[in-house]
C-alpha cells in the first residue's frame, strides 16, 4: 500500500477543515449579512455533491491519478482567487466552483485505495484513510484560525494553494494509476441507474446518509447543549475533538483488526446503534462529564461505521464502476450533513436540543438498512 496516498488524502480534506473557523467571518468582512453568509457556507456542500458525481464518473473513464491531478490543479487556481475576491457576489461564485473542484477529489482518492488494497485488508486500509481524515480535522481548524489571526484570511488560502501544489508533486512522484486500459474502456458498461439501485450498495448509501445526519446534528446542536450547562463556545471544539480522537485510536491501533474479522454490514449496524444511543444519551445528560462520555460513545460508533461502509463499496463494485459508486456514496455524505442540520434546527425550535429525535431517526434508518440488506442477498451476516 502506498503510504504517501494517506498524506494525499490529508491534503484533500485539509481544504475543507481549514475553512471551518474562517469562511463565515470572511463573508461578513466583505459585507454579507448573516443569512447570506449562511448561504455562502452551505453552497459549498451543495456543489461538492455535484463534484462527487462527476469526479467518480471521470475517474472511471480517465483514471484515478488523472482525476486527482485535475482536481488539485483546479484547487490551486480557485484557492488563489480567494486572495483577491472583491465582493460577496464573487465570493459566492468562488464557493460554487470550489465545492465542485473539491468534490472531484474524494471519489478518485477512495477508489484508488480500494483498487490497490488486497480484498482481505480493504477494511484496515479504509481505517487508515479515517486516520487521514481525522488528522485533517484536527489540524485544519487550528491552522485556519492561527494563520487568519496572524496574517488575515487571504493568507490562509495562499498557504493552502501552496499545500496543493505540493500535493500535485506528490501525486506525480508517488502515485501509480490503479485502473487498467481495459477497465477505462468499459467504464460505460455500468450506468448510474444500476449503481444507484444495487441493493448491496444502497446499504452503504443509507449508512453514509445516517452517519452524516448525526454529524450535522452534532455541529448544530452541541453548542446549544454546551450553553445549557453553562460552558463557553470553546468547549464545543474540545468535545468534538474527543470523538475524533477516540475514532482515530480505533483506526490506527491493533483494534483495527475488527474490520478484517467481522462483517462490514454488522459493524455498520452496530455502529449506527451505538451512535443513536449516544445521541439519545446526550439529549438527557445534565453534566459536563457525561457530555464527554457521550462523545466517547459516539466516537466508538463512528469508528465502526466509517471504514466498514467504505469496505462495502469496495467489495461490491468492479474497478470500472467503483468511481461512480464512490461519487454517489460521498454525495450522500453531503446530503446527510445538510439534512441533519436542518432537522436539528426544527427539533431544537420546539425541544431546546435535537438529539433525542435525531437518535430515533437513526434507529428508523437502521431499520431501513436491515430491510435493504435482507433483500440484497449479501453473503455476510447482518
């Protein structure tokens, strides 16, 4: 397995996380009101979904390496445009293109990992991609906050463009194309209709949507819970870090043998149940210590789900169609995050915190996964 590929994945996701603490104040500094700033934040995710679909298709047609190079090249250009953006309207346009170009990278990167992993080791390979994403999630916000406070928002994007130039060089030197000439010629043999409706893949799509519904709910509702127990906003970041650290510990230690030992569907189902229990628990807990415990439980559930649903995609696709499947899969990620935030807003309006009802929705979605799994003829047990 190419260890540099994990560094490339860190770079791909660093772009997302480095913007979290700065994009809203950046939009406000250009004269946007809070409503418009919210649209500027959300529109990135919307067009990221579109980029996922296109990136998956073209990685099957032209190869994973070529798509990574194209995506990173576009990222360099679009990141540089942030440094000279003069108006709110142009910033919104930049966010549209940025979301799309970022979306091109993910299906190509994860398809490449699946292509070159041995079948028995694909779960552990996906666990290590989780370490990469976790690393980006820890480093990105800190990097964005520190650079912007010292040198301004524009410098953040200038530094990120330089990091992507390094990523392009890394791909050129270390990555070999994983698809074959034959697989690229027959990429059209499987169309999107077949990919979307394949029952074994629907299990992964619903799992991705379910996980990100919970994640979107955390992003929206945890600050409300923190305020309710009398803590400052800074505590929210620390609590979110706890679940990420727990997940990384499972991904990167010998505990990751579970991904080879147990059925990915069983791990996904167990993980979603654990996450649902964590959300329900979080709704009722009255103390800071118990909130941290809920985050530990959530991290355990997250660690079961993420590599396992990626493994389902890898096991149930052939090389010529894997990019398209990953493109759809990661579109469900973005969709779930938006749905989680939206539903949480509705529930919080009437019940102060949304977690009880989000937990119940996760249980319902778990029932949907069970139903689809039984119809899929998946050889491994639930």
